[in-house]
């Protein structure tokens, strides 16, 4: 389609992309015959700036594995500094120098 699109047409294009599972923006634009910059301009102009299919908003919980009795196990002591977790040898060398 060439020429100026109406607001309704633009909203329909963006809504179609949001429903198109598995398509990248590049693939979607190729199928619709529009440039990627035009597509991003549509999204920006009509309030779709931060919406993406690949990202969900907010934080995710990250857990770190804890070794049993890790608080009591001394890994290394260098110049009076006690280290209770594994560190690279280069780190220990830097502490020693």
C-alpha cells in the first residue's frame, strides 16, 4: 500500500504485528511492504513505544546457589585477607603483590 495511511490503518498494522507470533519486525515489514523505520514511527506516534513481544516489564528474581557450610569454609587467606569463596588465581596474585 502506498500513500498516506489513516490512523485506523496504522493502528491495525501495529495490532497485526502484536498478534504475529514469531515474526521479527524485519520479516513483518517485508510482508506488509513497509520499511522498518515507518513501522517504528507508527508505534512511536500512536503510543506503542515500549511494547515489545520479546520483553516483559519489571524485575525477575535471581537466586544464587549456596554451597553447604560455605560460611565456614575458608578458600584462601592472603596477607591477612580471608576469602570464603572461589576466586581466580590472578585475583589472588594481585592481592599478594
